[in-house]
C-alpha cells in the first residue's frame, strides 16, 4: 500500500497498523530534518513525536494532500521552530550530548547544512516534495515518480530543477555550491539513526493523544515519556548505530564523486578525439593542396619542355638540320600520327595542341584533358557532375579503338582562331556509337601564348574547302 492508501485506511478505521507503517516509512526523514533544525537528538525526537501526533489528529483534514512525506517535512519545520523558541536553554544544555550522536560533516558541508532547511522552505511545495522523497527519504527516481504521480523521467527532471532552484537560493545568500556538492549534502543529511523502539513509542503516543487536545496532550505525554532514563537508553542506541550511519553517508558521497570523475574523463576523451579528428582533416587538406599544386606544376613543366623542343627544332630547321624528337605534329604537322607515336606535344601550335589534347583523352587524366580546352569549355565541362566519371569510363574503350590521326589542312580565320581539318583512324566502338566521317573540323583558339580547343568537333562539309585562307598540311 502507498502512503495515500495507508492514510485513507487510518482515517476510515483508525487502523493502528496503517499508522505504524506510515511512521516506519517517514520517521528517519523526520528525525534527520528535526536534528538539523534543533541541533540535538533529544529535541529532534520530541519534534518527531509532535509531528506524528499532529498527523494522527489532523489526518481527517489532510484529504487529498499529494505527498505525505512533504507534509511531514513541512510540519517538522514548524514544530522545530516552535521548540527552538520555547526551549532554547534546554537545547543549549544538551548540545554537547547531541554532538556525540550526529555524524561529523566536513568544513564544506557546515555552511550548507546550517542554511539547508531555511532554503528548503523557500521552494515550491512540488519542488520540496521531490527533494524530500529523493534525498531525505532516499527513494529511487522510480519511487519518486510513483509518489508524485508522474513518470520516472519526469521525476528526474523535477528533482534536477528543484536541485538547481535550491542552488540558486544558496547563491543569493552568498554560498557558492555546485549541484554535485549540494546533492551530496542532501544525501548526507538523509539517514538518521532511529533509536530502537522509537517508532513504536511514537505510534502509541500519537494514537493515544488523539483523545485530548493536541498541544496539552502532546506536552504531557512527552514529559512523561522522555524522562532521564529513557533519554539515556535512546542515546546509547544512537551511539551504537552512529558508525553505520556515517559509513552509509560516506558511500553516497564516494558514489557521487566517482560519477563526477567518470563524467570529467568522458569529456576529456571526447575533446581529445575531436582535436585529433580536426588535426587529421587539416593534414588531409594540406596533402590534397600539395598534390594539386604538384600536378599543376607538372603540366607547366611539360609545356615548357615541349616549347623548348620546338624552339630547338626551329633553330635546327633554320640551320638546315633535321629536327630530332618531339611529337609528330610538332615537327611534321601533316604527317599521319599512329597510336604509338601519339605524345604530349605542348600547346605552341594548333596542331601540337590538338595532338596533346588527343593524347590526354587516350592516356592522360581528367585534369590533363581539360587543360587542352579554352576557359569557357573547361568551366562548362567541369561544372557537369557526371563528366569526370563519363571520361574515366570511356577513356580505355576509346583508346582501344583509336588507331591514328592526321591533320590534313588548316584554315586561318584570324590571327587567334583557326580550324583544323582532321582525319581520324579508328575501329568502330562495341556499342556502335562512334561512326566516324571521312574528315572532321576542330576549332582552335590562341589564349596568350598557347593554342586551345575552342569548340565541339563537327563533320567536314565540301564547302569548307571552297573559301578562306587554307593551308594544306598533308604530304
């Protein structure tokens, strides 16, 4: 049976068993709270007696009070405040004896515990109930959720919000404290040594007190019950259980500290992994930049080598010596160039540029192929997301079918634009898509000191031979 069911059973039939179970469930929390407020074990037990007597007398008026533990905690605070005001001198006399029973707290805990209960009083009822159940009564989050009538996740959120709100109240009083330390303080104050027989005595006294006026009956029973002999027996029992209480509290503190260390270790590991990933990404980017730069430099050097070879051949031609080396179109523009003779010939002449681009399309890379295009064509082709994959897929197939080429004529349109008449020699492709005409026309344009392919190849028409400045190259 939960607290509400026990309370309803007591109200309905005045069941002593139901009331005893309520006392057993909440006595440790009430005694712990009372001990913090009044400062000694004897007065705390008087407060507990008064709280449960009040519960027995006012059970009918509680009605649908949501949390019995929260009501008991709030009643404990009021009874304790009244006792502190009326019995200040007796509390001072017994402070030394109570110090033997109360587990010692660290220097960090003392300012927290001194202000704990006044700070708790500033919380909303729902927040205070959540902390009472979770820490003062040491309930699991599932049990807190059941007591509050919400889910376990909602109970976790409410406990965390209440804990943060309580930390803010401490901060407003000039006490800076972390959430972990505050939770540790609440847990350390949760377990109190309940003397043997105290619950039974409180139950009997509280039920007996319902027949008389609450204040008078409670005071009379307390004065009779808590005589010197009873106090001595209760103090002895508390001393025997003190060590065990301290050990339980220490385990709670150690568990919280271990959880905190694990969280810090996980955070450090995540930060290290993030830094390593960023470093690896930077290294990969730098390597890619170096490769791109090296590739560009290689193309430039090849172009310079081709240019130097052509200049050397031109000098030898002027001196009456035959040229040596270089691409076939560079030395003899109109000669037939076989697949084996096809080579990178640079971009110094239209014929050399077409041979270099054809070589790149058969044997080179994507970047080398588009290096033979003018800027407009290179930009248009580069922006096509499938052009690179299509080039790489068709390169080997086209190269296998290619047998040779011959540039047979050049038509000069102006100083920077020419058209080359080209005869391609190739076997049909397996899919029948390469149906070569007799001749093809390839536009070329001069960009700076280099010639580039400037447009799509088109089929030759006989009318091309009838006008314009045409130079026959084929021998």
